[in-house]
């Protein structure tokens, strides 16, 4: 199915959503790769477990990113939906 069979707004919303998902996937991949590398360095040093603090701090950022991507609608979508609802009432 081509994008020409959908209204332009829906295509724009779908593209924005796809970009958000791709951005989160990239963030999660980099987080995991860097933590593996830092864990190897931490184990090689043998002094403490400092990588846990990095994982915790950065993990908060990854979790916040996940929440922002997982929310059901964006602000613009909510405004559009509410506007249509209000117009139908009048």
C-alpha cells in the first residue's frame, strides 16, 4: 500500500512515529554496546563495580526515552483529536 492512498497528515504522523521508534532502538543498542564494553573494562580493573552507576544513570535516560516513545499519542495528535471532537459538538 502506497503512502498516496492515505491523507498527508496520517503519513506525516506515521513517519514521525517511525522516526521515534528508530531513535529509541538506536539509543537502546548504543546503551547495551557501551555497557558491555564498560563492563569488560570494569572487570579487567577489578576495583569495585563502578559500571553499575553508569548503567543506572544512563538507564534512567533510556527509560525516559522509552516512556516518551510508548505514550499513546503525541501532543499534536491529542490537540487535533480534541479539536475534531469540539467541532462535532457545535
